[in-house]
C-alpha cells in the first residue's frame, strides 16, 4: 500500500503520446529564444559602439566571438567626462522602464526564473522577455559592469513560459518549457548548447536536477544555437590557442586555483550581499537607484581608465572594467600585442580582477539588469552554504563553469529559503532524481498532507523543509515504516 501511495504521489512519467508534442513545443521555444538572443547580442554591441566608442571614445575589450558587427576602423576622441556619465544615463533609463513596465525584470534574472519554476507553476508575464531585453541592452550597452548570463536566462525562460501559455499546455509541460527556454537563451548567446542544457536543468535545485527537462532543453538549445549562427556565423565566444599541452605536473596548480577561486568568490558574494542591503536603505525613489549605481560606476572606472590607457598605447583603451568583461578573459587566454608578459601581466590581471569586483558591486546591487559576476572567478560558489558544503571537485567545476554562465549562489539559496516561508516542499520525500523531478509537477495540497494517508510518507515531508535535504527516502524504507492509519 505504501508503494502504491508513493507511485500516485510521484505522478506518472511523461506519456509517450505527448512526448512528440513537448519536443515540438521545445523546438518553437528554441527558435524564439535564438531570435531574441540574436537581437539582444547585436543590440548590446551596437549600443556600445554608439555610446561608448562613438561618443566617449572608449575602446571596449571584447572576446573573439563578440565582434559580430566587425571592427570599428577609428574610434572617436576620448572624452573622460562623457564616459563617466554614460553608465548613469543607461542605468537610469533601464531602471525607469523596468519599474514602469515589469518590476520583476530588475536584478540579474536567474533568481526570477527559479522563483517562477518553484512557486508560480512556470508562469511568467508575457511582457517580461521583451522588457528584459530592452533594459538589459540599455544597462550593458552603456557600460554596466555585468554579464549576459542572467538576462539571457530570464528572457529564454520567459519565452518558454509564453509559448506554454499561448498553447495552453498543462502546468507540468509549461515548467518544462520554461527550463528549455532558459537553456536556449544561454545556448544562443554563449554558443554552448550542451553546456547550457545541462546547467538549466541543474541550476533549479541545490542537490538535484530536473530530469524530465533534459531532452527538451537539449533540443531547444540546439535550435537556438542554430538560429544564432545562421545570423552571425559559426564561431565560439572565445578564440583559443592552437593547442593546450597536458602537463601532469600542473594538476596541483589547478587544484590550488580552485581553492583560491572559491575563497575569492565567497568574499565577493559576502560583499555583494552587504552592498545590496545598504542600497535597500537608500532614501531615494526605487527608479533612481540604478542611475546612482551607474554614476558611482563611472566615477570609479573612468579615472582608472585614464591612468592605465596611456601605458597601454591608446587613451581610452578598455581593460574589461566596463561591460561584460569577457574581453579580459580572452586576454588571459590568447594575450594581445599591447599586453605585458611575465609577472607584470599577472599583476595587471590581478588588479583588473579587484577593480572588476568593485565595479560589479555598483552595477547590479542597485537593481539594474545584469548578471552579478566577478572577472576573477565568475559569479558564484556554493562552499559557503550552511546546510551542505560542496565537495572540492564540485567547487572546481562550479568555479570554472559558472564563470561562463554566471549563476549566483544566492539564486539557489533563494529557492531553498522559499520553502521555509510556508511553501510546502513535499517533494523532499522523493530523493531519487527521476521520482523527484516527476513528483514536482503534481504537488498535493495542504489538505492532502493532513490526511491519514500522509502518515505513511517519510518524516522528510514537512512544509518547512528546504529543497533537496540530505535525507533520502527509499521505497523499502517507506514500506518498512508502519502506517498510523493502518495500525488504527
């Protein structure tokens, strides 16, 4: 009886007769995300070209795959004062539009998608994808120190939800389409279809993954990637050296790098949370806060650019302080004719990392729309989790992979903390990944949990239980547990 109750609570797997329909919908989501991602990518670069390069004479440092509009033959004359004001104007416009049309587009975006998946049955307002694209273009195109990871996640996830709402699919399918859209958005912009799909199904949970969404996410990612390269050609975001020799003696250095990155990332996140708490208390209207952050960013970054530029051979030469900073990562991979070699180059990159962290504090913590990320170590690491610490291997993987996708560790903790606010987290009883992901789509009501049949479920079924706790309940354990209703 206990096994039978568990089967009905977990819900049936996706029926084969609707699998083709789900995949067709995922392909539509991928095509839409690829188109919007292409427009977003081109919009950010075009805005930077007009505002930063044309008006301020600033030369952004870009990755090899970012120059989709070609090289600008000649930059305008360098205007430091104008460069200091452009980030404030862009952030102010973006913040005002966000507050007016869709307040949920404030912030990075990944936390909003995680919240919609867990607490809103995958429902996102139809305007979110397009508003997010506009305000992110304004913020990032004007020099905001943030990445494209969060915006592309929210845009793609919102498109997946939009397709699900237009086609009137079930809640279960709409949540799958939201995950597929999240993967498709990242795959289009970062040109990593498989990596984007794997991250999209994994980032929703702290210790698990959404297994039902893997195949739709892969399909949507491949379609979105195909749409993007149809417009801009087949090339990777970062160019690479011809070969990278494997030297076993270097393995301890990689392990040491992982530890160092985790320490710096933990400090980065702690400071980020402090800045966020401080900006909440500012006695100014909410729509003004992004402009204040942009003004602080310009005042901080412009003097550094003025001092460093002449030493690099060109006034206004960017070092990745403004904008996404992907060019600095490209610089570390392949170098540049003006970049010094040896320890001087190492010192310059370390200084750039510290400056980039401070610049990032100003941009997203006043609720502008960009992903919170550090040039040194990406944007997250989970080693500070009080509930469960990651293994050293997971630390190294997260530190390297989330440098590309920029998902904040705060986002996962928000999903877990939501369960402590009264949202039933009955799915913790099914710690098997497949059973868990299926069961999430048909949650019982509080009345169901209060029936005598609920006494047969393991003690992990608690409304206040965090997502994916370490306790595991197997069918044999449930069968062995006496049912109070049957005993009575």
